[in-house]
């Protein structure tokens, strides 16, 4: 990678408006910044622009302040006078990834820890520039984390905050907010709207009446609702006006024989193994979700970690774990096959087929990691999703769209980010290599731009080595 050093006079020639739009960079962020200039040109890149269009070779992207102003062939797009020019031959550029099922806590068998410092750093280092927390164990810490990132105190993605998990019942050790009545549900929703959450997440034992009250009240406050459901089928939730759903085929209890209203079948997430995805019942349920405009989040990477023989522990990811956390993750991994919850590989294949059919029917599919104690970590899981989506039958460009523009669409932000083009926020991710030809190259992220500032992936990963499970 080659940088052209520009003089102070040339830098001052860049527009003052651009400089005014740049994000705050405090002392806690400065050490991880690789590129900080008013005008930047990324030249000679392979571009996957997030729209689903075929990759384009030898492209130049111009960033002015926090926006992209030009993106086109290097032969016709010249870097502006005074720009900092990065010659990126051999590199691929994608939009920043938009993670829809992200957590800032790490759940293990023995304990749950908050990744207040390591979580946002890991996400940003591996290209996640925008994220939605999909339910929170510690919502006030996430709200404070969001504010710290916005102030420039710590590096991290822009965050859409989801309030605490909402359920119909909550036992003494549950981290969910149990809701007994519709009136209580509305009061809780209004409270979290006031506190700054913009999404809510329903859990697996909520009734139709409670879910309906949550969704209705959330929409009155301009909030959106998603769900990891079980007691409700996807069709029932769609009929109530839910905005999005998590995990896809494996959690849709409509496919469980004998499903009773408002009751979560014990065999959910197992019974789907024997369901024919091509059947009219399943395809009809897909068409209903598409017709109701319900967004879906793919989380293939985390479910793969429950499959003996497929689950992988990436050495570079393990380095981020605190020693005792790493020992527990490795023990959990070694026990796969003896655990009560195992995902058969054929079920994963059906999840893939269902998601492909959902998109072919016109549905909007996003993606997220759902980090868990099985070893799937922030950022790394988002990138693993790319490999799995390609395995599912999506083209590389389609997989990138799912991870970028589709995520922004589900968040209602597609006019601001999610693709690379004039007027969009400057969130390009620079990857050394060609993930179109070799899907595993997706892990070779070197620089992540967020609102025009380029962050050094290697420095961020080094800074959080050994910290997941601690802070």
C-alpha cells in the first residue's frame, strides 16, 4: 500500500465544508487512525459496490470529507488536486458491512461478559461500520458505548441500539424483561423509546397479544421491532406488523407439527431438519413474509458452530480471547456432538436453501454474527457469513449486498450508506486480495473507512488481543 504525502498548502486547498463534516477523533481513537485527510482517492481497486452489480476492475473512489463524491474507472476518474492518494492495486473495496444481529456481550457457559472495549474494536477492525444490537444484556452500557463512539473516545461502528430482550415470562435468572399484560408492554416500550433505543427484540415465549402491543406501541414512537421467535410463527408476527425477524428457517415454528397458539414447541430448531424447503407450505410462508415486507437476518455463521466437523476456531480470532475464556471456548468446541443442542449439517443446508428462496422471491435478507461462546466472535462471524452465503448459492456480489445495502435497507438507512456511490457516507472497506475468486480473502481486511476516516485493522486487533472475556 502506497501513500502520497501532500503539503499543508494542498491540504488547505480542500474544501472547508468537507473538513467540518469529519467525525471526532479523540486521544483514545487517534492511535488506530491510518488515513486522516480532507480528500482521499482510492485508486486502481477492484470494486464490489454493494448494489449486487458485478465486481468492476481498476476503479477509483474519491472521498471528500465524510462522503463519496466519485466512483468509476481509474482511466476516467482522476484524483483531485491535493488529495491523499492510495494506490491499491491488488486490493478489493466493498462498502462497510452493516451487521444486524450484533451483540456487545459474550455469552459463555460459566458467565456473560460485556465487550465494552474489545467488542466495538473487533467489529470495526473487520469492516463492520454500522451495527444493530439484537437485544441487550446491558442496555445502558450499550447506550454509553454508542455515545463514546460518537464523541470520538473509542473506535467502533455507528450503533442502532436495541433495548433489553422482551419476553412473556422471565425466570429468576433471566436477562429478559418479562411482560405480563399489554398495558405493561406499552409502558416498557415507551420507557425505552425515551431512553434512546430505536429497536426492540421479542423473545421466544411472548404471546400474540403482548407482541401486538409491543409492535403497535413501538411504531407509535418511531421504533422498529425484530424477534427471535418460537411461541409466535413468522406468519403470525408478520400479521402483527413486525419489521424484521432473526435467524430464518431454523426458528420458524410454523413448520413444527402440532404447534399450539402462543406456545413454543420444545422441538423447535430441531424439527425443521425434516421439513421440505421446496414444499408449497414453506414457499407460501416465504411469499407471505415478502408480501408483508418483513426483513430477515441471516446468522449462518453462529449456527455452524454447533455442527461437529464444520465448526472452526480461527487462530486469529482465538488470540482475542482472554486465557480462561479461550480455554472454555476450546472445551465447548471439543464437546460438540455431546451437547444437547447440535445442528445437523443437513439443517444448515436447508437454512441456506430457505434464504436463497427468500431472496429469489423478492425478500430483503441482511446478515449478522450473533457472537457466542462457541467461538464465533464479533467481526469474524460477519466475515464467515460471506463464505457461507456464497456456499448457499449467492454470487459474491449478492453476498456483499446482503451484508451491506440490504442491512442498511432493513435499518431504513439505505439512502445514507450500504453501497459505494456519490453522496453516500464514505465507509469503504479495503481488503488485500480477491474474495471474488477466493472467498477466504474476505478476512484480509487492512483498512476500514468510517465517515471518511481510515482505521488500521492490524493495530485495532493487536490492541484487543486477550481482552474478549475481560473488557
